[in-house]
C-alpha cells in the first residue's frame, strides 16, 4: 500500500486548517496584487488549498516541538 501524503491524510481526515495558516495565506494573497502566485482558494486541489494543508502541518509540528514531550 503506497504511503499517503500529508495533504491526502489531512484531507481524508477532514483536519481543519491551522488558523495561522489561513491568516498568512490570505495576507500573502492580498500582497500578490499582480496575481503572480495566482493563489486559488475555491476547493480541493487549488494551489491555495494545498498550501494551506502544508502550512497547517508545518505550524502544528512546530507547536508540538515547542510543547515538548508529554
């Protein structure tokens, strides 16, 4: 069985995006006045949605490291 990507795992589990990921991506999209990055947030598979999944994972992993072992 092939290993699932972080994006597939989060999507299939219905894991919500990290609030900071949403804030950061919206801020970046607002700064992209020439639409060079072309962030799209309309649904699964859009580049903005993929970035939200990835950034959410990074932020959550960072938080787990900061919290340390339980």
